[in-house]
């Protein structure tokens, strides 16, 4: 092969300069991400709020359930519209509809896939999506793929939401649909919107409410929407299994007509291989653990964590939250990484959240509370933080 051809092939393998430049900027801002190994220390960083991801009894029960069902497939063999729609899917979706008091359900491979599928295909050109400005990346990515206009309202600010609803409910488009999108528990701040009042605004301005319940399931029973008896007032709920349930996948809850529409138009559902049987067995069995004592212990640990923050006079450093997510604001990527590293050296796994994941100046240590954390764990890790 000629030298010219070899050099040309070598250049094609190199990262384009504009991509190199983006990596350089990220490095200079001390925000370059890398994949950490799973640590063996005391867990204050995972989403496994109830410890179900490590529950050996759950694993064995799921295995036995599959043997009873004579499901000896390692994989699903295809998308659900082709060869992957085995009976376990239909049984589980029917059970989830009863559990969550909804007309119909549709299982997706992840919470990201569910948000992407729902928000990319339901809002149409000429429609308006009004979303909380701290909404998750999967929500934003789904909206980008739709042809609708997306407008943010100030985080958990009902007046800001109403101002946007007033403005866009007076549209010149005769067939415009309004959508309001929020999370019941926000993944970085751990706080919650006033769902009752939000439902009232959506009714007043004829908007369809969509609520992502990823961080509420298991921490607040079957989710905040259902806990507050609002399931009939919400157009769609997204329930994620990869957090407190300790499994994988997600489900969209809504009307039968919404589910029929998603089966036909949600590309992240249509064009992907279905979840394997073992994933569905885990989901089914894990739901039986949501009402057990681990949920009560988690609530006790959250209360205790907040009490210790108060006793150590650090309340002004933390974002107020009643959820399992407790964030301590420590501005600056370098500074928060340094403090996280010192705590990790003491065998406590706490994650530094850097900008641009959160806005610059809002960098933080994100503590995730679990049912299996002890009071001694909580006192010790917060004492370390106070001293550092």
C-alpha cells in the first residue's frame, strides 16, 4: 500500500480536531469524566435505596419463578414486535396496571428509553412542552427529537409554570396540545414539586401532565403520584426499575390508547431487542419487597441523616429534601472532587457531582441514603464531612 494511502487511513482513525477541542475544554474545567471501578466501601452513592440489587433471596426467587414458567431463554431473541413478546411481558404488564391503578402499561428497556420514546413521538409539531428546568437529560433528549416547542419553567415554581401556560394556551394553532413535564423526585436536588397544585394548573389550562417517578418508587411507596391519589389526573407516568427496585427496565403507565400509540410510534420501543426473561422475573419478584420493612428503615435513616445534619449545624450547606437524595453544595469541580476523595479514603463511597452535570457553582456531594446504612455510618460520614 502506498504511503499516501496509509497516511490517509491513519488520519481517518484520528479523532476530529473539534472533538479534541471539546475534550480539552472539559479537561481544563476539571470536569472530565472517567469510569470509576465499583468500590467496596460503605455505600452512600448508589441508587439501590432498598438494597434489592444485592438481595440474594430475590435473585433465587426470580430464578425459581422462571423454572416454574419453563422459560429457559437467556435472551429475548428479538424486538417485541418480532419474536420477543413472550407471555411474561403480557402477564407483568397486566400486574403492573393493577398495582399502579392505571388502564394500561408498556415496558421499556430503561428509564432513558422510556422518556426518549414517549417524548419524541407524543408531542407533535405545533404542540408545546413546558418542562421543569432541572428535568433529567433523558427528558431533554426526548423533547429534542420531537417536533414540538419546548419551554422551561423555573424549578418547582408554580407561578413560573402558570405564566408559561397562560402564554401558550392562547395559541393561534387550533389543534395545539400543551404538555407539562416534571419529576416527582429530582435526581440531583432530591426535592419534589407540589403535584396537587400542578394538577390543578394543568386542568385549568387543559395541559397533559407527564411525571417521571424514577427516584420516588420504593422511597415513597409506589410513587408520589399514587401516594397522593393523583393517578387519574396524570396523562403518563414513567416508573424506572433500576433504582429502588434493584432491577433493570422501566414502564410507562397511561391509558390504553396511549399505550397503543407508543407501540406504533415510540422508536426506542419498536427498534430494540426486548428485555430478557430474567429481567422480567426480577421486576415481578422485586415488587413483592416494596412493602417490607426495608422501606420503613429507609424512611428512618433519611430522618436520622437530616437530624445529624442539624446537630452538626450544616443545614445551610444542604438542599432541603425528604427523599433519599441529600446534596451538599460545594462549589468548584476541583474542591468537591478533593473533598469526595478524602471521604472515599475513609471507606465511604460518596459521589462528587460536577459541572456541567449541574450548573457551575452548584457542584455538590450527593449522598444517597439506603435502608442498609447504619446510624453509625451516617454519623461517621457526616462527621468526616464536617471536619474536612
